[in-house]
C-alpha cells in the first residue's frame, strides 16, 4: 500500500473511532441520574423543525427552565469538526446552561464532507433567524440573546456574530445582518478559527490527522467562488475595519493542553484591536472541549466563569 493510501486509511479509522466513541460516551452519560433534566427544573422538547422539510439536519432541541420566564435565549451550536456529532451528543452543554435559567436551542446542521462550507454557516444563519422569531414560543427572550458553541461550533457562532455586525454580500449572511439580532454575549470555547491552514498549529500524528481531515472535509469540495471570510473567522477579524455595529462581549474558554488554543488567543487579540470587550481564560490541563466533561475541576471552573460573565453581560 502506498504511503498516501496508508495515511488515508489511518485517518479514516481514527476518525471513525473518535466519532463512535464520542457518541457512545454521550449515551452512557445520559443514563446517570445526574443527567435527568427534571432534576434541575428543565424541560426538554426534542426534534422541533426549524426549517422545512424538517429532516434530521433541520431539527433542534429546546432546553427550557420550568420556572416562569421569559429567560435569556441561547443558541448553542455543537462542535465536531464540521463533520460529526449532533444536538443529541451535546445535551450536557445545553443542560449546564438551562439549569442556570437560560432557554437553550441546540440545532442540527448539515455536515461535511457531504455538505462542505458554507453549508454549516448557512444553516447556522437560518437557525439563528428561527430562534429570533420563535424564542418566545418556548419561553425564551430573543432580546437577551447569547451565542455559544465549542470547537467547530465556536467558529460558527463567531461567524454568526461577524454576519450580524457587518453587512456582507452572501444572501444568507446579509439576512442575518438585516435581522439585526440583539446578541448580548458570545461564548466560543476551544475554537478552530482558521480552518484553511491547520499545519500552522505544528501538530503531528493523530492530532495532525484530525486537523487535516477537518480542513479537507470542510473545504476540499467547496465552491471556490464563496469567500472564506466566514470560515477563517480570525483572519477576517484581524484585517477588519470597525464593524457597522459594535461586536458584543466575548468570553473565550481555552484549554491548556488543547492544540487549537493558539486560535483562542489570536481571536482575543483580534477582538481587542477592534475595541471589543473580550476575555480569554486558559484552564490548566484542559484538553480540547474539556468543559464537556462536566464533573472535572477544570470544567466546573469554566462553567462557573461563563455563568458569571453572562450575569454581567445580560445585566
């Protein structure tokens, strides 16, 4: 077997193991009594169609506090390298927010490589428009809107924020700007913010395989006529002039052992250059998306800090 084919086989196998391992851990964790939403005063409504025809990629789950509302609305965009996972694997993040008094909307979106960039961004834009329009029906307050996500989801919510604050030529991005959502805070955790060049991160072996696969699956078959501005979001912010609308405050979670943490610090610097209220906290020992492991010390600290930030940002 040629070295090229061997590398592709290794990438495919490791990707398969990661996807199914993550799904398995998520399902097992849901069996624990601590995962019961009613324990935290949260009601979950599953598979709400946010776009016709309401197939798998067009559905979201709503995590709603049972206490009287309305509650601040959170659009939580799941991670998974733009290519794996779903709303079903990210119940823990949604529950962590809903248990503190937020109505959380977690959508599915189209995944690469079948649906390369910009499909995920288009879906995120349309899901955001749905949340702004329908949040009140689920006890959410769209005038107190938070965008949150980890990994690929962090990239997507940053792209949404850029689209909301800067008029762009893409019709789906322009629609978000015209909607003028009242985004009060953004929580991009452990984000990969320059997808087109992952070799710059200097990783090897398994980690480098995963990063290259993310980039290839998301971008290899994309329409070259579509700008990468809402893919390489940190590059866009690094060269941006003052946006048409002020960007909201950012709280950026990063892990001390996460290979993509340099992107969080670049995002912080780019936002500060634009005068944005941005805070990055790097948690010692934190691996990629470490805050998903809710029982760990680093995750508890990250969620505590995010909740404190939201309390300040939402007044």
